[in-house]
């Protein structure tokens, strides 16, 4: 039975007099996989920061895993949330092995120090690496990997702790066509599994939406243009409103393609 993992009610974020999010209402259930789309400056990353319990809203209410921000110890909440982002990748020591990058998620740290890991943690990390086609890279240094490999390591780390909510901030950004398609394929397989947690993925491009995703939110200027089931929300009309230009959308075999008219 699905449960509510994220509930935003009239959430706004104002920084230095600028409204970044404006009255956002949003509910994410445990069996849903959301993609969040919108132009630069729409508020997508800020939305993820709130969902990750890394930022409090200026006003409104944010409930994550049925705990309200401001009334819960976020350090107890965050280990239940997987978060893969470029900002997180920058915190990983370049000389850390791929296995240790994933393994250290068990302690919510970046960089192996004096922690003691049990065999079950190591076996779990090795299994996750295999699922994301990284097992042959376990002993490689993180800094020596390609962009595509680093992106997959970030995601493997974010699912290491078996989170209840998985947040992905532009996981395919900067990837070449081959690396993007490999990642989208792996994400589609993961998202289609009933064992996967609720997923929220931010992207700029509809071509990066994997199979298995169920819902979409379109943001523009900090406000929600449209949100709901993917096939109802992701339309040329709604994309045109979000991006401020006439956009044609095509769908083939569960993948989407957009272009300006």
C-alpha cells in the first residue's frame, strides 16, 4: 500500500528579496516516480533541497517521510533520503576508490577515515555496484572515472542505504549520447521495480526521462505550471507555457522528444 513520502503545502522560498519558490503544493507517494522540468531559475534545485531536508521553506509546510521540517532532527531524517547531485560529487575525494565512495554512504560521510564496516555493508556495496554496472570499477579511483561513470557511482551511493526517497539532480547532465542512454536505460529498469523507493528526478530535457516514470511537475518562475500523471502533464501545450515558447512534443516507445516550433 502506497504511503505519502513528501507533502509540500503552500511552500515558498524567498532569498534576498527574490522569490525562488512561490506557493508550491505537491504530494509524492511511495510508488510514484516524478520528473521535475523547467527552465533555468525555475526553482527545481531549491525544490530538491527542501525534499532532501537540506533547506527549510520561508513559509508553508514541508513534511518528509511524515516528519515536518522544523519539528524533526534532520540528521535522523537525511539517512533515509538518497540524494545524487553534482554538488555532492564535489565532496568526494578524487583518490577514493569507487567501492569506498559507495560504502561510506552507510555512515553518511564522504571519504574513508577510521569507520569500521561490517561484512554485510561491504556485500551490500558490491551488490549495488553490480546493479549499476560498476563492479569492474570497484578498485578504480573516483577522480579517474568518466563523467558517465561518476554519475552512476553517485546514484549507486545514493541507493546504498536503501532509502525511502531518492532524489536525482540532473543525473544525465554533461553526458555524451552513449553515456546518457546507458544511464537512462539503467534508471528505467530501477524505476520500474516495485522494490524501488519513491523517486524525484530534476532534468532540463524530456529526452532524459526514463521508462518507468509515472508523474511530472513543470515549474516556471518558482510556480507550478502543471503537475500530475506523466501522460496528462507532459504535453506540448504545458511545456510551451513552462518554457515560454511554442514546443512540439513527440512520444515513441515510452521516450519523449521535444523541439521548438
